[in-house]
């Protein structure tokens, strides 16, 4: 068996070995030498190790190892390939952290809902809404919506005689027995007609079981402003078909939603054809070219009190001045808002974005 050492060209340096132990010499090692020759070679190698030059090199290697052993580990090559990121100095731009998504729901939280209406209060509710006394109604002008878009609400009946009687009850002042009289004259099922001029009108079908039970909303069907349709029919336009489908899904999720909340939802459609989707910032959707017919409820962020608020000073009996704080800028509440949030328009495809 022959062992061939590496050639001289593969070594980075040439050590000072004796000729008999020189691995760079091009010779074949054999194992048929005499013991005397082997002992002489071992003796020469021992003298070489005890030489001052080799001992100085070994001493320097030992001191270097004792000073720093970081480069002698097994994972040194892997650690060397990793890119070391320097620590950012104080005041440097930090990585962008997106804000948490805003919470939204189909309707307002149940704790913010008003008391459910009963059949005795239905006519008074319709009267207050048409007179602008309902807090969810059109108390201010929204951006881009003409002020003539005043919402109207009425009790609908198919017969002309009953319509005249209900209209007369709506116009007469309320009394202690008017609620029971209305409950006796209301058809079953009861249907309300909600109208936004030149935009849409809807039929709201109500479930009235008894005078003590609250009114429940059964269905809502939307139509174009000039369509001559009945509550059981369907609109000829796709935009109002999709609007009816969206409200039907909302009622299926929350079947006991109060009538006041549903009316505030319908009021938010005053800007149906001019408002942008809050998700994609487009009026018409990319698929189907439909305006934002969906609505989601977004809680209102409660800002801190303004430091610009001033106090309206009025003289009192003690000679001092007092009064409620008056904001320095006028407040313009949206018609679809109330104390805890507002309705946001969305396309059907952008509803969960």
C-alpha cells in the first residue's frame, strides 16, 4: 500500500522538515525500512519539536487561543455569513407600524339602541320623523347632498279610504286614546313607506303581534323614485335589487333591530349616487358599476375636549358670570350620525375589506 502526500503546490507555506519527513518531496513511502532508520527519524523529529523556533510558534498559538476562541467553533462559517444589522441611532426613522383596523358592524351595539317601539307609538314616531324631531333624521345638510332631499315616512295602505283615515290620524295631535285607535285601524301586516325624493322609496313591512309587544321589522324592499310597484314586487333596476338584498341580510343577522335604527340606516342613503365607498374611494364599483349600496356601522371616536372651547359668560344672581362651554368652531353633524357612531357606505364587494 502506497501513500502519496500532497504536492508542494497545494501547501500555502513550506515548513522546515527534515528530508526524511518532508511531505512535499515526491517520493513513495514504503513500509519495508529498517527499525534503526525509523528510530533515527523519530529522534530527528523530536529534536525539531524541541527547537526554539517551533517552541516559539507553539507558545504564540497557545496565547492566541487563550485570548480569543470565537473563531474556533463549529458554526463559525454560518455565523459569518449572517448580515449584522447595526443599531439604529436615537431619532432615526422607525419602521412603519400600521394602525389597528377600525371596528365595524352591521348595526350599532345593543346598549346604544333606543327602546323598541310599540304599535301605540307608531303614529307619533311617524309624526316626529316628518317634523324633523327624530334625532336620526335630516337635521343638517350632508356634503354633496342637496337640501331638498328631505326624507318622508308614512303608513301605507292599498285602499284609498284607509289611507285617508291614517293620514288624518297622523296630522291630528296625539291624545291618550289615539294610540289605541290607531292600533285598531292598522292593517296586518303593517307597511311603512319611506321615501327620499328623486333617489328611492322603500316599503318597510312590520310585524305587529299585540299592543304590548314591540314592533319587529320583517322586510324592506327598495324601488326607484318613479317606479309604480307594490310591496310584494321587485324593482326593475339592479341597484335597488342589491340594496334590498343587503338589507335583507342585515335583518336576517339581527331580526330584532329597532325600527328607529332601521330608519336611520335608510336615511344614510340620501347620498346613494354621490358618496364614495370608504374602502376603494370610488362611487361606482369596478364590477357592475353599482354605487355603494351596503352600509356598515362604525363607532365614533371620542376626541379629547378642545382647548379652544370658551365659556359663554352670563350674569347670575350672585353678580358673577357662568354658562356652558361654547365651541369655537361650528359643529355640523351628519344626518346619518348619532351619539355613538355613523354609517359608512361600501360596495358589496368591499364590504369585508
